[in-house]
C-alpha cells in the first residue's frame, strides 16, 4: 500500500515450495498477497518483503518452470468416433533418468481450462481441476525406446485414467509414446492437449 492505493508489484503463478520475485524499490506501508484461483488449498508458510540495494538479477520466469510443459495439441471431431490415436515424441523433454507423467485434457468451450498443482507437502502427487465426466481415458499405451518397445518402464496409475506414468532409468535419443484415448461421449469436437509433468 503506497500513497492512498494498492500498487501491483507482481502477477503470476507458482508451483512448488518457494517463489522469489524481484521488483524495483518502492516505499510502502504494507504488502499483501492475493490468491485469485487455485486447484487445491493454498498453503502459505511465510510471506515477506526485503529491501536489497544489490542490482536486480535475471531469474527464470515461473511460467517457464520445467515442472510442467505443454507438449502438443490435436483436433478431434465426430469423425474420430470417440477414439483418438496419437504418437508423441517426448525426447526433447526427457533428458534425465526419473519419473514423468503425461496428462491428456480436453479443450473446448464446455470445459474450464485445465490447471495442475503439485502437492509437495502431503501427497507428493500432481492434482488438477478436471471434472471426472470430462476426463479422457487412456485405452492403450506403449513406450518406444530407440525403436524398441519399452513398456516395462510404464507404471500403473490407479488415480487418474487420463494420464501415463513412466519411470526412466536411462536416456534415449529417440523416445516415443503411442497412445489411444477414449473421448467422453458428450464431446464431438474440440482439442486434446498433452502436458508432461515431473517433480
């Protein structure tokens, strides 16, 4: 609060346990945080502001955080008969031996934009705001590791029917996923978006 009104210093989003932002020096009597939307209940442990005379340094933007990334989108319509077969090249995103998830969501004017949140404090799982009736269903999935079937890296997901979990113990120059998706019957037109998630 500066002068007689609130001044906006930062607007954005965050996933994870810490967010540090920089802004030019300002004289203020109070500072507030407003959470306008959230998939889960926000848990704010500390919130503080400091004056630092050092010059501002370049920090990557939160929206470019590699914990989540959109890796493709495909149109569908009634000619797909409720089933969509896709092949995803995930090589550019899987550069480390670790666990990954791929989430598939529908985008059209009947559903809210999908939002993801990582619950690091309690469950250690990615959650979302997608209604159960609007979820796609993964019918079949195959992981192709340098031209060889590598389904042994696929993990069973008992919570989300619209995701693929896999745990890489090695890195391949060419990594593909072939997936068949069932589209909910109430949708006859729209887009399918794929997001890759990691901890």
